[in-house]
């Protein structure tokens, strides 16, 4: 089989060694005589995977003991509601940064559930830039400041973090595990797994003890973080398959150099693409301000929509798929997550060079 370079935004490419390990074990898990996805989530085979996944996450991120790692369902979209449900009862307040399509969804749900103010609103700039982190504040009586670390559709990314007195709550779905974090700033980190960690079906929520203690006590069971934390995410049947793959991905990252390794690769991949845009600046245009361009989701336009369609079609014919921009903004987008080989970014950059020379 000749594998293509998959630049899709999510579900997205996974490390080939991980896929091969899953292929090897999917029918007969390590000689158990059954598949792991058939085994009881209370039995020894899955229990080992579950515990190992949590331990691997702690090791890779360097999580202190006062953080819980939760494996939940419903995607990051469920967290848009769960976070304010847990933290904003009784008239409590929170501040949000409105930085693109996904932040907009988080704000919309939070407004239904609590007192929300915008610490930053990028709509006037069409979500093509971010403020300096030092210019973002939070109300004195806010209980958290919400960020979307990387906007998958718009291609903007926070490269520095606001220094505020309240905990940061951050949707990291599309740049999770791509760099080191100042963990002490974050009260909650959450991420849908289907971009940098595993297949769709599990959402990672990392929550600090002091934030957990503030959560409401009278919510329906599944919607309460206080249900899941003491039960180690085993209140109900967890999404076994994506957690298994997540464990393998975490081990793969750790064995190859951890967060410093993937951060270096992200810099290299994104540098190849942005560098090619700069080389052909009259042909390719990136709408995002240079100081906040994403290292995970690179977006650009060509002179005409017809050329964009031709670019996408010819790239696909050369084994590079998933380059069509989101339907809400058009253009082109390359999602270059952790599992994208540098060779894939180089192949795309070379194609961009050739295409510009031919049509520019």
C-alpha cells in the first residue's frame, strides 16, 4: 500500500508505527484470544491500558499530582457546555477570548449558562490576528479566562499565554501535545483527540484540584467533573478503542523525544510552508498576521478560486489530500499535526513552488 500525505484537519493522520501495532493486535490482543475492543472495561487487559494511558499522559506533559486526567466523550463540543455548567452556577463570572470559529461556539454555549464577558474580540479583524498576551486581562471576579489555543479553521495560534490572576481554561484540540506548557497557569486543558492523539471518540480533560473543588455538586452525573475524577474516568464504559490508540501514541511520542521533539518538528514543517509562501508572496497569500500564524493549521489563498481548485486537484493526484480550506472560509489549508512526516511538508512545499512557477 502506498500511503498518501493526509493533510486533513481531523480526523487526521496517525503515526504509522501506531497503526501497524493496532493492526497486529486488533483481532487477538497480545495473545489474549480476543480483541481489546471486545474485552470488559473492568477486566485486566483494558485496565492495564487505561492506567498506562493516564501515566503516559502525566509523564509526557510533566503533570503534577494535583491534576486529574479524564477520558470523556462528547468531543470538545461537550466541554463548551460542561465547563460553564460546572463552574458558573450561582452567578459566577468568566471571561472568554473570541478568536475564531471554535471560540465562537464556546462563547455561545457559555452565554446560555453564565455571566460571560469578552476579554478579546477578534471579529472586527475577521479573526486573522491575536493580541499580545500581555494585553489580555480578566475581571477581578471572574473564575476563569477561556482561550482557544489554536483555531483549526482560521489558522491563528497563541504562542504566548496571558498572565492573569485567574486560572486559564483552554481548548487545545488542534495543538495538544505539540509543545511544552506553563502548566501552573492552567486550571483546565481539554482536547478532542482526533487531531494529535487518537481517533475520534475520546476527549481529554485535564483539571486541577482547586478548580475541581469549585465545581457544582448538583449536576446530572455524567456532566459533573466530580463524578469522573474520583472514578478515574470509569463511571461508565469508556471509549476503549481511542484510549488504547492514545496510549500507543503517547508511548510513541515519549520514545522519540517527547514534547521538545514534536515542537521542533512543528517548527520545521510550518517553516517550510510559510517560507514557500514568502518566496511566492505575489501568488500565495496567508491572511493571518505573522506573529500568530499556526504551526498546526496553515491557511492560504491563491489569486483565484479556479486556481485553488486546480491546486487542490493536482496536489491530490500527487498523493497529497485534505488541502481544501474549510467551507466557511475557502482557500487552502494544510493540517500538519504531530504525525505528519517532515517529508510530507517538504513534498507540499515543493509542489507549491512548482505550481507557482507554472501559474504565477
